[in-house]
C-alpha cells in the first residue's frame, strides 16, 4: 500500500517538474526592476536589455507588473518601446493595464501583491540578436504609488 502511494507521489512530482520545465524552456528572458516605496516616478525610464537570443523563433514580449492592493486607480497607462540591436525594428505602443475590475476587485494573480502580464510585441528573432525594452508610465501623478515592480518577459 505504501509503495503505491510512494510511486504515485513520484509520478506526480515528475509530471509537475516537466510542466515547469516546458514553461521555462520557452522563456528566453524574465526580469523585474523593483520600484521604490515612494512610487514609480514619471520621469523614470526602466530599461531592460535582453543580452543574446539563443534560438531562432517567433518571440512575444510581455510587460509584467507587480501591484499592491493600495494602487489608487483602475488602470495604469504605460508606454513601451522595443528595439533590436540590428536596428531593423523599433516598435512603440501605449497600453492600459487593467489593475482593478469595475467592481473594485484586484485583477492579476497573487495574494500580497498582484502580477499582471500583458503581451506587447511579436517578432522573429535569430541567435545573437539583442533586444532593448524601455518602459515609462503615462499617468499624470509624478509618483505612482502601489507599483512594486515592473518587468519584461520574452517568450518563444
């Protein structure tokens, strides 16, 4: 009886690890920059450098935000630009991230803080390519409270 439970436990752990491995194998880059407790200043441009792409493929970049429940607004307006080192492409867009729903409930996943991931750009990249992503907030307040971290993920 114990042996069958032990075998079932081992199989469950192996399955869980294989699912995590598939998720991380396709993630070429995932970094956050912490924001000070004062808030994200509107003049602060956060820059993310993806050093070197290892494999050919279509890659999608994502804006990743960590918000605290005391974030005062429903949306966060952000400008994101992405440039590759070959200079063939510079893309820019302004997006609105819904932090809270109409009912005031937090969007995203989490308990203490909430994680939001928004797809940005999709493009073909080759080994050796480098990508730079710059992020600014467009809100009228000088310091945006409740933003704990801003990140970028690049996934194949």
